[in-house]
C-alpha cells in the first residue's frame, strides 16, 4: 500500500499502486507533482515522485488552481473530456503532417513528433490508420500533392517537393502506384471528360464486375460486358461515370456534363479508384498470407483479388443499414425504393440520393414500402446525422478507424456489424464485420469447428490477419460463394 497526504485533509489517503497502474482509480482522483508542475492520472507510467512533492487532487479545477498542467504522457485532460488519448495523438499528428508534410521525412520523424517509440508508433498506426507509418506517410504525401496539382499552377516537380518527396522519380513512382496515373495526367483531368487509370499487373476484373452487377435492376449502377456505369452526384450536377476495363487499363468517361471542373475531377477519380478496388494495396497481404499455412492456399486461388468499395461513404452507410438481417436480393429491392424516389435523374439512370433527400422521405413513408418500421427509422436517423453535419461520412476514412467505429455505433440502429461493414465498403483496410453469417460459416469450415463461431469468436479468429482483415474477409466471402 502507498499513502500520500491529501492537500486538504491531514489524514493519509491509502491506495494500492498496482491497482492504480491498472486504471482502477482513474476518475476518482488525480496526482499533482509540484516539482514538475504537472498533474497525472493514477495509472500514469511516469517515474514515481517523492511523496513530499505530491498532492492528491479530486478534480482538474483543483490541479489548475495550483498552476499545474496536464501530463503529456497519460493525458488526464483528454480522459476527463471523454476523449481517447491515442485517437487524439493520431489525429493531431495527422493534422500536422497534412499541414507540413516536408517536416516528416520518415517514421522516426513521426515518432519523435508524437513523443513515442517506433514500436508504439507502429501499434498506433495499425490500430488507427490500418497502415504501417511509412505507408501512411506515402499516402498522405500523395494526397497533399493531388490537391496542389489541381489547385495551383506550380510545376509538377515543385508540387512533389512541397509534399515531402525527396526526388522527382520517387514522386512519380509513388503517385502512380497510389493514384494509378502520373502527376501530369492527374492535373490534365481538369477540363477533360475522359481519363485513364493504369491497372496493376494481374488485376482481376471478374469479381469487380460481379460486385457492381449484384442488382441487375438497379437504376444507379449497371454492368454491360466489361463496362461499369454508375450514376453519381457531382458539384456540376448528376453524371454517369463509365468505367471500361480494357487490357491497357480502365478508361473512365463522364456522361452528362461537358468538361470536368477540378472539384468534379477529384471526386470522380476517387470514386473510380474505390469502385475498382484500387484504393488499397494487396501485395503486403498476399506476401504475409503465403507464410501462413492455413490461409496460404485460400489466398493463392485468388491472387490479385481486390475489394471493391462504394464510390461514396453515404452510399455504403445506406447499404449497410438496409442490409441488416436480410438477404442481398431483398436488400437490393429495398435500396431501389429510395433510389427511384429520391435519386437525381441522369439519362436513364438515377444517382444515389443525398442525405437530405433520404431524410425528406421520412420513416413513415418508407415503412409503407416494405421497410420495417425500425429499419426505416434507422436509415432516416443516420441520414439526418450526415445531413446536419454531426457525421462526416465522406471524410471518415481520413481519420482514426477506432474513432470512426465509435462515431458510427453511437448512432441509433448501428451496431458493430453495420459499422464494420460500412467501414469495409468505405475503404478501411482492417474492418471485419463480426456477426456476418457467411463469414462465420466459412471460418467454421476453415478451422474445423464443431459450431459456427459467434461474433466475439470471429473477432478472435480474424485477429491474426490484422491489419488486412477487410481483404481477408473478401477472400473468405469468395470461398463461401465457391462452396455454395
């Protein structure tokens, strides 16, 4: 037992240090250290100060009245605001990188700025970005460069240096790998109506085409041979994006407007990457799986498989809510109701409706169109969160994955499966929809289990595949379809 005198009472305050380090007393009191001028949570791992330099404090107000500041290690200020220390650390670091990417040449620079070890940095980024720190840095530099290419007239080389790339060759190579076009070609999309995406070697088109053809009656997407048509809302109005998968790449053609503005170009380029499953890499996953006997043969059958994602986050959110506890065919029929009622017309197609349009449909009206009352309320409620700005669904993948799941599950009617499915189809690389029936069935078969695993058991079984569980889920779903 340890005791430290309370600053307001003469009697000693007794507590067990091991229990304190385990977090048992967090929220019950604070530890103020007069010599360093900080206050900490009882669980803080900093060196134990001498008892004469310590005060036990009941509130942050008491600590601040003594002129103490919050500890940067245990962050009691975040704890008392109900915030997660690691979420704030990751998102704060991300904001700094996006403002000045040239200040962060490598992972050690990130670790130094965050005040953590390289090991801790790796854990932080796997949990929140679903990427290794170096891979995340490359993605952020490319994202910064893409904005500058469309928004400025700076020379391409200057754009690369401003985004933190050390040479022109590295800039071109990494930009092409992530954006599937050169920096010059990306800039040329402004005032164009056609652009080309370079497809990686071994690109598998069949699963991509099958995903977009899952509802043959959909008014918002259709597949004709090797061409995908998708109706989308843009700053210039509704358009039909045609993606033609050919031997030399994917040709994208925009129907419904003349020339694209830079805002429309950026939006449609990103939509195309997502629809074709090009917004996440597969090499690291396949290399790792080749070393795991249980999954090696499963992945080898579909080398190059990619996970297509929805072109917008709101489209994915609606799919997830509509698809709760119903089969794909019925979910598609329910989805068509909102597409036909509230989507904008472009040619013979309709866009997915904006959040405001879904809110205007009302739960009462949807309940008359084969929606259960609960599903209708969940859908309209989630759309209202997006429409009123409380949930920025389109920017969710740019922030912390852990924060994204918490924001989603805080919305009425969205549980873990719905949140994870939304994230999986939104581009998060390590989202496993625990509770998914098909996933549980194929895991039972793969692990030779007597019973189909529940959601918690699925979480455990999939843990070894982190941070690639979205793509792993795609492989397991494909295995389920093959068996069926």
